[in-house]
């Protein structure tokens, strides 16, 4: 991540390390995937890929109860948050949706925790705690 931060315009240097809006998802193969949810990221996503933005927006405002959630829609939302992160930090969106699906571990608790972290505050601290726990589990397995 540090070398990516160095490629940012001066006005954005060191932004990632201080951004509480970034949540890190640990993939099935141990790769860390940074996700982002904030208004600037949403604006960038709307400009770059309006259909994904509209789907994400509709999903966020239509889900009133957990029983109304569709599992693949949650993964699509996480992919949209990956795209927002990449756009926000002016990085290439290098993973297709299909590649992202291959990376996401089928762990409902982790998906729901990540979804919740993206929509509520104190993301960075909670994300780092989850990431540390998952790294520990990965090493033990």
C-alpha cells in the first residue's frame, strides 16, 4: 500500500493510512483487499460506473431487515466498495467481478461484518481487529 500512496498526487499523500473509511477484507488465499465507503468514493463511482452506483444505492436503501438481503448482492456491494477504493486512490481496478468472486471466502459472518463495518463508524479500528483475528486463524489452519 505504501508504494501506491507514493504514486498519489501530493494533496492525497498519506491519506490512505489516515482514512477511517477503509475496511480491509482478507480473501480466501490471504490477500488483503481494501474496500471503501464514503461520499467522495460514491461520487467517483457514480461518474465512472453509474449502473453499479445505482445498484449499490438501491441495495443500501432497500434493505430494512437482514432477511431481505441477497447474499450475492452483498458480494456485489463489496465489489463496488473495492472499485470505490481504487477510484479514490487513483489505482487501476485490476480485479473483475468474477475474479473478486473467486477471492471472497464463503464466510457469512465475515461478509456480514465487512458489510456492517462499511456502513458504520470506527471502521479502521474494527477492520484491523478483524484482520488480525483472521490472519491468526489463517496461520493456525
